[in-house]
């Protein structure tokens, strides 16, 4: 695998770390799921990237595990189906306090641009499904490889543009992960990359405190 998506995340987080975000506070929720919710942090950096924080809504769900899960899936989709790479979140990383890499939130692209862009869940387009099926055809029957429930939740319509932004539940059948060529390697690479994807903020900064107040 080339890990192009993973490298993009590492480079983006490295660049954004130069911005001071610790004195910001998170905005209103721009997306709510049963396990996590997304809140806007505004535009950050010289390129004006819209950043959002994905925070857990239940104590048993952790940001670190969510990041490793999402990174693995996004990376293998980008590697197998390069045409879909631009529809994935631009980047993702881990917001942490102090020197810990446990994380208090997943930091990622806010495709809604602070809630100014409408977004609605949608089923993947026929073209998207065809690309996914072709990209993983060597691993077996698409009906076995993919999860119907996961695929039904992966896509969003962002003002007419299809984006693949949600990977929970996984678009892949959990029983087939070991049979998808390169999946375990992508998973290991995601785990190894975590230290390079951490964006630390002061433990008692306005941002850290505003995230902590959301803790379930």
C-alpha cells in the first residue's frame, strides 16, 4: 500500500499545529450521530481549512479508537479506489491535552464549513458503488465484503456534492476484514501513525475545557 491518505493527514496536522487553537472554544453541533457528534472549530491555518471536532457521546466510546478505525478505512479506500480519495475527509487527527496521546476528540475536516453548507445523509451514488466494488473485487463477492448498513451511512450530500464522511459502522463486513488484502497492514500503519497525528493543547485552555464540558 502507498498510504497516500495517511501521509496527507500527517502533513496537514503538522502544518495546522503552527496555528494557536487553544484559546478557541467549540461551536454548535453541525452533525450528530448515536455515538459521536461533530462541532465546528472554524477556519484554521494559512489555507483556511475548516476544522471540526468529533467528540464521543457515550463514555465507552473513545476518540483514539474512533480515529484508528476511521483512518484504516479511509486509507484503504483511498489506496484501492483513488478516484474516491477527494470525497473522503481532507484530514483527521487527534486533539489531546498535555503529552498524552489518549485524545479528547477526533479533529478532522468540517465539510459543512461551520454549518454554512447544508448536508444530508444519502445512499452512495451508483458510480461510487461501482468503484468500490471494482476496487475490492479481488477480495471476494461484494455482497460478502461490504456491510449494507455501513454503506448506507457512509455518504452525505454536501450542497450537491457527494462526500464519504462517516465510517461507523464500518462499510466493510467485520467478518471479512482479515480477507481484505492490505487491511491489517493499513490498520497497523494507522496505529503506528498516531503519535504524528496528535495536536496537543494546554490541559486547562479554553478549548480543552469546552471539549471536557461535553464529556458524557
